[in-house]
């Protein structure tokens, strides 16, 4: 009820402003936003005063998974609905070429209470300083400043963000899920078919100014270069390479652990209580974070779309060190390949498959490598541009002799049915 009243209050407050479906330099929060990466520099929406767009996302899943491990100590998973999730999105066209975004998680697996995910200010025109100011540069440049998702890699454009599931053809995200919300500033330049991004974050998910054992206030730096070409009406080619680096002693852990929403697969790899009533497991099980204190990551992303057929790939290497003793250095390689075929009027239907692996060593002197394999197969139907339903089969395995405890010989598999609304 309090969320409903909040939405009503927002609607009443904004009656003096224009509620607009599309804003300048904006990625639509529906089916039209699929395969949109960086927002385009084409100015197709005229500015006629402050415009406020109130949007939202709602998603729920029916989960039917089974799991096992060598110790036979995992909880039994039943077939039932997960906690529904919801986002509230506010987008405001403040002045010509300047837009604000804010997302609040109204309900998430890890934060069932309302939680501000983040927000940013996007500048595509500096005419507010004086007419024509740096027009030659701003024809190609975009500046984002805020505390929000930053642009490392292309995979984050295709993931589910709590209740916003429209852009993801599957239910699950990637095993090494590069996504974090940090204080950041970035410059994006797009000229013809070429793309370049440079940016910096403060390296923190949880913000504070105190230097102690939990933070050393070291920034993270990242960048991206690539090409994105619409060859003809049927064929689009995109290839990008991204790098991220943080050389602090505590701040490298967030790139693969900065999503406050939690894993997309609920209660997997949770153990039964032992004789003392203790159990293992958390909201983020099902994906992998090496938790390197110092981290350098490189991600390559090819994307090809030919008519209704799409291919998207990930080749990523994440290496790091805790530098507490010799042999603490390690590295992991992530590979992912997904193939999607969209068909029907407005490509309302699709079938899809994804294979994702992570392999490597947390410690350089480890005897064997850790390995995780995941297979996703499924499909979906857009009832409208705002409503999607998905059916997915997933199988995930923890292979090799390097795994210990609850992960040794662990696997889970089964069916997920998801419905999502975004507007």
C-alpha cells in the first residue's frame, strides 16, 4: 500500500509537467530497447520544457529446480513461485540535451525493502552554458555522472536488473556477472561507426569517506573501444573490447559482486542445517566472484544480427591478487555464446540457447582449476512491447576436483517460467 501511495503522490506532483513516453537520447524500457547499447546521438525528440517519465518493472518466476552434491547436504527445492520483484524508474528531461535517471528497487531478493539502486545525469548538449558551447564535440560525445551502473563490457546491456527482465532472453544472468553501482563519471564518443568510452569510479559499492581496514579509497578506471555498423537493412555487426582495473587493497571485489538484487536462481546450493543448526548459502549463490582485492579485467564482445538471427559472445579474463603472501595471484576466464532467433510480427517470439563457462584458479599455486558450466535453453513471447513471458531450462555444474564443501560435485537443473512487465 505504501508503494501505491508513493506512486499516486508522484503522479499528483507531476501533473504540472509533461508525461512523455520518449525522452532525448533515451533507451526505451520495453521491447524496443533490446539490442540497444550506448544511447544514440541522433536528436529525434524536440525539447519543449521539463518532461517527467514515470516507469516501472515487475517480474515473477515459477521455479522448478532440483540440486545435488557429493556430500548430499543440499536443501530440497520445491516447485513454486519466487518473491516477485519490482522497480520504480524516474526519467526527467531537465533542459535541452540534459536528462536525469533514477531507479529504486521496490522489492528484490536481497533487499525486500525499498532500496535506491542509483541514478545519473546524462549530458548530450552543453547549450545551457551558452548557446553553441562545444557543439563540435557534443555532436559525438555523451557525459554521464552519478552513482549507478557504469559501462564496462557489453554484457550488462543484456542482463536482468532485478525486475527489469525485458532485455534478457533468459532468466539467469552470466556466471561472472559484471555489474556494479558506484560513484562514476564517464565520457562516451560515437563517430560514424566507431565508439570509445573512458571512465572512473570510486571503487565502492557502499559509500563512505573513512579510510580503515574495509576501504583504502582507491579509484577504478575503465574503458571501451569498438565498432558498431549497420551494414545493410538485414545485417548489423558490432565488436567491442573493454578493460577495468583497480589496484587498491579492498576495492576490486565489486565488479562481479555489486548487484544488490541477488542471484536469479533462488536457494540453489544452500545446505541443510548441521547438528548445531548452522547452514551455508546466500542470496548470490549460482554465480561466481573470485573476490580479488586487486583486479584487472578484459572483456571482448562480438554481436551479429542478421534479420531475426542474433549471436552475442563473451571472452573475458579477470586476474587479480590479494598481495598478502606469495601465490595469492589468480585468474579466471569466462566464455559465453548465445544464439537467438526472433520471428513473427515485430519479432514477438524467440527461441534461444546459451552456453557459459568459468574456469581458473583463485590462487596461482593451486593444484587444479575450478570450473563451472551452465547451459540455458528456452524461448519467449512478447504479448506486447511491454509484456514478456519466458520459459527456460537451465543446467549448471561445478566440475573438477578443486571444489570443496558444498560445491564439490554440485549441480542444479530444471525449469523456470518468468513473466515481466516494463514500461
